[in-house]
C-alpha cells in the first residue's frame, strides 16, 4: 500500500494543474474539432494527433477530474453522481412508470462518463455486433471490431491472489499494450463468496465463463474493471488517452466550454459542409473555432442530438417549433433512444461481521435460463407482439421510423434473444454490510424513446424521454429475472448464507406473486441503468438511420459522430469497452477518408 501511495503521488506531480486540461488553444483554426472530451472524443483526438502534422482541438464542457477522489477512488462509485462532474439530466415524466422523472447521469469532465461509471469492463456477444452489419452497416461485425478492443486495452494480468479470489482470463481475448489499463485491484476481497455464487448459478444450469470478453457472454464471472492496479485508481479515458499526451504540440483542449452549434461553410448544395463550431466559455464569451477538415461530435447520446438540432440538422417539424432554420432535414436525429431498467433484491445474511473488500461478480443468463420450461410460450408471445410493439414505437417517433422498419429491427432483436440465445440479463451480486444484494437489468428492452431540444437556448437541457416500461416484453423480462433471482437465493450453497429476503420481502411481493404484482412493485422501485444509446443510429438512411457506416451524418460532408448515439441496438456488455473499440476504429476511418 505504501508503494501504491508513492506511485499515486508521483502521478499527481507528473500531471500538475498546468497540464490537467488547461492547455488552451493558441489559435482558432484546426484540422479537426472534437466536441466532447469524453471516452470516445479523447480516443479519436489521441489517434489523430499521432500524426504531428494534424492539429486537433477538443472542446469539453467540464474540466479535469484528475485529482477528484470521488472520481479516482476504485471503491468510490456513486460518490460523484449528482456533483459538478455529472450532467445530472432529468427525464421527461415517464408515463408508463407513474410519471416519475428519474435522474439521468452522464459524465461532465475530461474523460466523460468513464469518470463516473461503475468501471465494469465487459464487451458484447459476438452475434450482436454481427447484427449491426446485418442492418446494412458494411464492415461492422465482431471480426472487424475485436482487434480494436485489443488495440485499446492494456490488460493487467491478475496476480495469484486475485485468481484465488475468482479472477480468470483467456490471454487471446485481451490486448496487453494499449493505453487503457484494465484488471483488478489489490483491495479485491479474497474469501469464499465468489465461489459460492459460482456454485449456486451452476446448480441452476448456468455455466462458469472463464472470460466474458471473448464474444461469448453467457455464464458467471468475476469481471475486470477499468482500474490502474499499481496506482489503485480508476482508469478513465483522461488517464488513458489524454493526460499522458498533453506534451503534443498539435493536441489542444478547451475546457469549461460548451459548443452551441456547428457553423456551416455553404448556404446551398447537396451536402452541408461544416466550417467549425460556435461555443460559449465559462465567462459567457462566445467563441468561434474553425475546422479545416471535420467536426467530430462525441458529446454523448443525450447531447449530440441537441447540438445537431441547434445547428439546423434534424426533423424540420421539431426545428420549426424553435424557429431554427433547417440546414439538413434528417428526422432520425434524436430518435431511437434506448436504455435499460435497473432493479434489485436484497437478502439478510448470516454473517456476524460486515463483508469487506472490493468485488465484481456477475452472471449473464439467457432466456432459457430465466424462463425454463416456459421459454417457448414466452417466445411465441413476444413474436406475436412485435407488430403492436412496432406500431407503438412508430407512433411516437415523430415520423422518423415506419412500422415496417421497426418490425424488421424487432425481429432481429427477437432472433438474438430466442434463437441465438444471447444473454437476456446482467445480474450483479455484492455484499452490503452483512447482507447480500443483487442488481439487475434486462439487456435488450424493446422500448424506444427520443431526445429533442426544448428550446433554442443551448443552456436548457433537451427533453429526454426513454419510455421506460413502455412495452410488454420489457416488463415480462424484468419480472422473469426478479423471479429467477429469488429462486437463486433459495438455491444452495448461497441459501446457507441468507436468512430472509429483506427487499422487497415476501410481505411486499408474496411468494408465488403474479407477474402483475411483481411489475407493480418493480415499476415503483426502478432506476435508469444509464446505458443510453441510439439517438444517431448507424443504419442506411432509407431505414431510418442518422449516420452512415463511416459515421458521417447524412446530408453533411464532414460531420462525424463517434459516441454511443450511433449504436443501432443495445449490446449485452457495459458500454465503455465497446466505446473504446468503436472510437479506435473511427479514428482509422477518419484517417482513411482523409487519405
């Protein structure tokens, strides 16, 4: 521990205040402007500035969180939520869940959401990425994306003690020389608990998965996290891709600055050409920055559509409501918003002293694991509901999606769930004092929402409507998973470590409760999962897409989007790992197109 403290102090010294994102631009013209210094924006800027002849300006609304213990602490997850490094948006009233307006957390700092997330590093099921290609996105599949996961990763091999505590890996599934450190901490608990959960899920027919990051996710694993093992700190995108590179004379960062709109070079023509961006600094002064080549939007799923709409790119019927002239008519902007629903169950434990140590235990069951003998019946019900699900989503999409397009998309999602049998849930286990708790989310809800400007004033947050609990499958999955977790805690050997269910408890949701009883309670207790995707979906424009398979916004020549908004569908893993891989690939696409 003394060595860790010494190394951490050295890192603070090396990254003094003068380099922590305060390297302001000395000019106003750059080759590339990256809007958003978060996970993806920093990757793109880093890779483009490997060429000393290319200049890049990153514009970030937040500032450095490098010295913030609520950020860098490996056991501090949750402490930064609702603070200055969090946008802390509010959802529109959720009509399918009691009209509540839950908080929607997203990072506002150098490193973006990688500074406030749970640090989990899990990727995707291979066939899910392949499905992106099946939607008409040439070159997007597991085989092409997998090398970029490895390129970004600097995997830290777990020690013998960590492996004794449950850590496991397959070397071929990891990269060892990338910028992003990923592994386990020395505070990792080393007791019997991970093995108890492993044995329990295997008694329910779910296997142990030696490495969840190789494209096959079903099973139980003690998952790695984005941490720097030696320094014992969170490894966010700033630490991985920005702070070690601030000596580059072609890499610029403007912090505490909000981009208000894209500036356009031409007033007519087939494709709009971006000339730069307009932005407002902390003092309120308006600045204009010129881009010789491209504007890259990496502001995130909830902000990127707002910037485009304020710039005149979007649905004309929405833009006209706020007196914004249409530059590019593109109804898909801001539609297709997807997030997952988070619930949990807690059990009083038999332990006499509180559990200690850091932990990361997860199981990824599929629909057959969850629904068992009822799987065929559930599958038939979901299949028959696809037309009504598609109609419901199309009706609230501001004419951006047709029923036919959505039926095709939902059939693809159905096939992933019931034919390919990708995981339907992520369930994480952790101790809380002397109790044992779980959190879970259905991985592939059918609900779709949207995010759109509520004003022409860029300081007013957009209207964000994820439509949680909108469709029957979303509720059916969430209820089925809760029932399975209750069954799990009644299964040996974990059953010997608990005395009763304390949350919700059988007095609130009785044993043998109906699906309706479960759904009522779950809707009253849920929270967002903060895995927002899809609002600039990568699909052919004729199929309701907003960006091409080279991530260029339709109707523009040189505006690209590189963040989770381009995902057309959810993946089973946490977003961060795939965002790093997508950004690495995007940087190569930009270089290819420039050449």
